[in-house]
C-alpha cells in the first residue's frame, strides 16, 4: 500500500508513532566500571549537534562590564562583532554591526552600519568612537546606488596600515532582491584601509566580489545566492578573504575564498572551501564569521543557526593553504563556548560566530547575544588561556529558544548514577534507557523534533520540584511520582536502577523507591526552553556498552541542503523508523554526517525507486537497487563495522528516480 504523504515538518512535529528500535550490543560482555562523564577526558562521550545541543566543557570566563554594547532604538540588534587587539597601541577595538530588529532593511528605514568601540584598559571599559565610514557620497565604479548598508567588517594590521574587509548592500537592496539582484541592487564583499584602527576607512573603488557575480560563477548550481560576512587574512605574499554564502530554500551555508596580491587590485575567482556539497563530514546548519589567525593557522569558528545557537564548530587550515578546500579540517567540534545564566545572554549566541584573537597566551573573545528584556542585542567579552580550552571538570548545557538534548555514546542496563548539578533556571530531565531516534524540525531556527522526547525513563527537576516519569512512543510522559522541593539551584542526585527497581535520592534524602519500565540504553539530558544546567559530576557505575544512535531523514536533508518543498514525508509500517521522506528531485543527493565506528542504512524498495550509489567518506562502497515490483518494507541495504571512531559521512546519490530516505543507525 502507498505510504501517507505529508510535509516533513508536520510529521515530525506531531511526534508520530515509531516502532521500538532495540539496542544492539556486541559481544563480549562489558565489565562493570565507574565513569564520570563530567570530566573533560570524557567530553567526547557525549553527543554534540548544531540543533540538538552541545554539552560544553569550555573554560571561558566573562570579562567585567558585560554587556559592553546593548541595543537601543532604532538599532535594537547590535548582533555581529569582530575584535582587534591593536599591536601598536595595545588597545582593543570592537567593530559592531548595528542592525534593526529582525535584520530589517529597505527604503525609508535607518541604515544598518558598523560602529567602532574602543577600550584602553584591556576591556574593563569601552567607549563608542563612531562609524567606520564617513563617505556618504561613495559609490563603486559604474554603480548607480551607494553601498550604504555595510554592517560586518574585520580589520587586521599590516605594513603601517589597518586593512578591512566588509560586506555591503546598495541602498535600494531589500530582502526581496538581496539574493536576486535587479534594478541596480547588488551586494557583496569589499576592501577598505585606514591609518588608524578607528578610521575613518577609505573604500577601494571596486568591490572584491558581487552577489551578482556569485550567481554567474555558480551557474552550475542554484543553491548559493548571496555573498556576505568577510574575514581578512594577510599571508606571506598575498591577501586572503573568506566569505559566507547562503542559499534560500536549501538552508545551506557555504564559504568561499578569494585572494589578491594587492587588495586594491583584482581578486581571484572564488573557490568553495566549505559547504554541504563535499562527501566528507560537515555538520549542518552552521554559519561562519569572523576567523582569526594564530601560530601559522587560520581558525574559523562556525555557530549553529538552530534555535539555541549553543554549538560551535572550529575549522582550521594552514594560512598558506586556506584558499584550498583540502587545506581545511575540523579542529574543535563543540565545547568552544557556553552561555551564562544572565539576562544579557538569554538567547545564546545571536548573530554569527564569536570573534577571537590570541594575545599573550590568552584567547580573548567577543560574542553577540540578546537580552531577556525586550530581546535587544548585546555584545559581550570573555577570555581563557589559549592552551587550556577545557575547565577542570564539568560542562554546561543550555536551552534558549527551543529544547536541547545530549546523549551518552554508551548504553547501560543496571546502573548507579551520582550527579552534582546546578540548575540555574528551567526544567532538566536526567534520562536513562534512552532509545528515541534523533531528528530535527527546521534548519534555520531548527529545534529537536518531538520524537526525541520519546522512549526513556527519567527524573525531571526544577528548582522547586521533581517528577519520575516514563515516555513511550509519544512525547507526552506518564508521571509515576512527583513532589515539591525547597527552592535551590544546586542538587546532589543519586539514582539506582536494576531490573526496573529504581531508587531516587536528592541531597542525601531518599525521596522515592519504585518500579520504572526502561529498556537498556544511553543516559541523556533533556532540557526545556529557558533552561541553564551545569553538571559538575555525572558518575555512572555499570557495564557500559557502545550505543546505537538512530538518525532520521531530517539529518540527511540538512546535511546535503535538500531544498524545502522538494520532498514528501511519509509514515507507517513500511518505514523502519516509522517515518521517512521521498525526495522528488531527480538525481538528488543526501548526506548523513555522523560520529561512530560503523553504520547500518535502512531503505524501502518500490516501483518508483531506482539505483542509489553509496559513498562513505568520499569513497564508493555500494550500488543499491531499490526497484521492486511492489512496495516493500525497509530493509538493511548497506552497513559497515570496525571503522575508526571519528567523524564520517554517508552520501546517497540517486539516479533519475525519486530517492527514499529512512534512517541511519550510527554504531558507537
């Protein structure tokens, strides 16, 4: 029979019923041991994901005086920033993008722009200096309209001058024509210079790259449309600019590199150095700007564009190889930054990535967020030792505008858990026997799908209460027991579980003993929006086994930038995970980026499907014929075990028939 077709967001948001996906444990049996998952040595034992969540072990501490900038009318969103620690004066400069709320711009509105803030006392106090440009009549050669919209810049010092790359839009640009330039509207990247770090800066007469040129250069693909968010790097013999590209309905972000011997002269053709097109691991969705240079490398932080924006990926390349895609590799996957439980960091990172610079053994950081009061933008400062990226113990997991979760990469049957927590706000669930599949709803402002709140048992805590609960095939839990607590943020939790018998002890007092139905599975932390949780101890005693993570089709859609509207969702017993999607674009490409030691790929067969090529980490490993005379339930179509534990990518390339996407089991 034919599966039911609906929009994928509707299916995932409904928390559709899925069959139980049992844990599969290898032999030989594991021995009983104690593991504290709050120690930095165990940081990689947790799942980290741009939308699901990131338990961050980072060691950043906040500088005094935050926020150093706070939005006000009409520019309520100062939400992008770059940092320069001037090697000549020793002063700090913050180049802040002043946006209208919601990134609004257009005719009759105040103009989005960049302003300079200066600190002469190592960041203790800051003073606004003024705008970076003071040339209201400037136009690029041959243009009818002035590039008045120029919010995001980066400045470097070289050869007695201060050099800037910046993004820009002409004065007649709107969101309607930003990605499709017309009637003289355009945008792109450009260069400017000044004799002082506070400017005013003098713009080059010709831009580095125009969005209209990007679309001509990229005519082999309709994916990327707009160039913006530049980083400038001085190399041995030339200059390098890195810039973001966005993609409309594909919800994919990429990055290009351009070079020039003279920044006032002609720049090279752009080269894609990052994006979802590659056949190797690349988490999605993330967005870059700005990069920083240290020790012969370019470091490029990239922040999730999910609802919580609490995940960072750091890519790195040797400076002289940074114009080549093969020069880049993953340097740090998560654990780069965490939000503090303060009003001016209420939305996590808001804008693009934090801006960093290494000076005297410190990694100094400026990062954008938004204030709980009115949602105005804020710019904030933090620092840590460069060579000590992790705190001595503990991690922070936050949920801002959406839910957040993380899961251990090991699974347990019987266990004892001893945890020490600080729950500054919100609702946190300590879960065990977690067997829910992993999926997301949306990409920009994406959130965990409701199905991720299924199939587990847990202890839920607020500052004033507790609940013991179980979740089955639907997200709504069954509450077994509950009670009140004295208002407090710090808790000591002990949970013992064996053959269903469960004992819960809080702050040294046994509060509940009873039976909970939970299959073997990983430990997990599930946070409701508005939750700030710090875990200083998470010691599990038991026999750990490698877990199996079940990734639904949403991960493959995001991982390859499949356009919204080009696939149909389905659910029912035909699908191994109870739900899947069918991509209607011919010769579609899908990619699961995952971490683990192996995988199992499930897919249905039917008369409308064709042959699919399977690539693992860029190498072809199989050709799978999904054609059948009648629709056939999903089966295992490809698998590998014994891979090196690390980041992998599984790519499916369809022929000229629709591509069904069911699920990928990542073997930990």
